[in-house]
């Protein structure tokens, strides 16, 4: 199973405010939406997002609920050209985005802003992919060996990069031979043995598969958790979970 990441889903409390923020500041456009009786899903990305690039899914529940951010999810990271980190950050501030973590405070290697719901968005320097396209999604894990083994065993992903510091390590995983424009998953492991709270402001990461039922059966054969099987989702998608409880959706191409 070597499916690419299709999207990352986050929950928002004011759909129009969030749409305006992403369309204004990241130049995202609406790619598709699904209106249900109780919720709306909107998929966004740059106009020139790569065919294998991941989208952002905004989920808005119509009942006006609020959400807890938790700390088990970290951020999504979006790309800007290698020589345009400071320029891109300054543009966001000039448009009214709040100053959160500027490039200088991050060693001029990256920067951070937050969206209207407080989701953190990292800005990373890349020489590939459309500007503002999703580079990776970061999640925090409590056992690095278990988390890495999960993605290698269950999904046949490769570890494609790591950065180890004195107090934490970042591991990047993605499908073998994935194009550079595809999204990676960053696993952050803190050495101090802390635990995390999932919250409900983050939803899931989604992986595209060719054969939903075949992929599901392979996952169960590899002892992945049976969370929401295809039948319970009208044979349109399915969900499993990683060892830390992060939800992972399986979807087929439209």
C-alpha cells in the first residue's frame, strides 16, 4: 500500500471567516465542497497545486459548536520559494495576519502564523511545489519506534528525513517514490516522556488508495485498528487510527 496523502482535515467555527482567510492570505481556491444536513466540507488549495499535492479540508458543523485544540496535532506546513521566506511573512503581516513566530526567531529557516481558529501554519522554504501548497502535516507521538513502525508496516511508507536535537526528534515519512510535491507526515517525538491530548479541532489525514476494500483488508491483516470500516461509511471511505489515536482516512480518487 503506497497511497499518497490526499488532504488534511481541520474543523473551523466560522466557515466564511476561514474561507476568507485562506483565500486572501494563502491564495487558496475552493476545489470542491460537500454539503450535508449537519455539516459542510470544503476542500482548498492553490490554483496551480500539483496533481499529487494534498489539499486542506475545512469542516464546519452547523450546530455552532466550539473546539479544543489539544497538543497531539502540531501544524500544517506550506511552501514558499527558498529566497522568499521573510518576504512572504512580511506580506502576511501587511495583510493583517498576526505576528506569531517570525523567521528571525526561527533561525531564518521557517516561520509560523495561525489561522482564525488557532491552527498553526508553518512556512517552509522549498524549491519545488506551488507557493503555499502543503508540504507536510506534523503530529506528536509518544513512542517514536512504535509510530515509525506503524507507518512502515501498515502503509509501507519510508522514513525520508530526520532531525534530532537535544530534547526532541522529527521524523518524516511518505510513500516510496512519492513526488516532491506530495505531502509528507512529520512525527515529532519529545524525549521527556510527555503525553498528549488529541482535542477535536483537528480531524484527520487522508490517504488516497485505488481499491478501498482491498486497502482496508490489507490494513486489518496488518492489525491496524478497525475504527470505521467502508460499509459503515457507505463504501465511500474508511478510517483507522495510529498508535496515538490520530485518525487516518482512506479515500479513493474522484
